[in-house]
C-alpha cells in the first residue's frame, strides 16, 4: 500500500492523541531505512515509535520489539539527535 497524502493524514490523526505532549528520549537507527524513536508519552509512559522508509514497506507505528544497533550511529541518526534532542 502506498504511503500517500490520504494515508499520512489518517496516520497523523491516529498518532496525534498519543504523541502530543510527549518528549523524545532516544533516537536510534538500527537499519539503513529504519529510525526508532523512544517517546515518553503522558498517558502510557515510554513507547517506541518506528519510522520506516523502506521501498514497498513504508510505515510508522508503535512497537515493543527490540532492535540491535550498530557499534557507531550513522550520520543521519547523529543529525537527528543534534536537532531533536539538543
């Protein structure tokens, strides 16, 4: 399923209630096309949000899965940390 404007609008509406007022605690990039944000939400505590830009599998959702990170973070991950955390 393509991630077009209609799908993104519905996704934003669904996640808005959970993410408003939340704070990003951690940013990780376990794979080239996958970013994992740990967000402290007001209602449910700490949650992991996956942002995937993979070809044919673009998605954004909460997960409980554990991912293994590379020894040194990629440059994109470090850039996100610079602008979103600090």
